[in-house]
């Protein structure tokens, strides 16, 4: 029965998740909706440009690689800050809860 549920979940996952209001709300919270969000996502670009100007290395390729790395790290940190300040559960937690509830309903229907 577990295998049949997994097949059902794979076929209907996106539709089920989109039907859950909490999941949609958290998914949409990752979008840029305010000036503070724009600032958080502009910081990595500013950090990379500053790194290009400040870098003491003579090799241009290394300067670009280090600047790209700085931008990626800054982006990850800014995304983390946004999720921490939004006070919501992670998408993974919500999806696991939805899947658990869906499995329970699926098993009840199978037993009837």
C-alpha cells in the first residue's frame, strides 16, 4: 500500500500542495514584495562589486571568481535572514505534514 501511495503522491503532489493555503503563503513569502526584500537581494550584488574594487589580487579571473563566491555567500545569508525574520515554518516541514495527512486520508479510503 505504501508504494501505491508514493505513486499517487508523485502524480498529485503539486496539485495537493497548491491546495494548501499555508504552503502557498510560505512559498510566496520567498518572493520580493517590499523595499526591505529588495534591499536584502541587492546586498549580494553590492558585496560582489565592492569585492571587485577592493580585491588585492592581480589575476582578473581570480577576482571574478572570488567576487562570485562572495555574491553567492551573501545571497545565502540574505535568504536565511529573510526566512528567520518571516517567522514561518519551512516548506519542507509543511510538505511533510501535508504528505502525512494525505497518507492518512489515502489509507482510510483504501480500507473502505
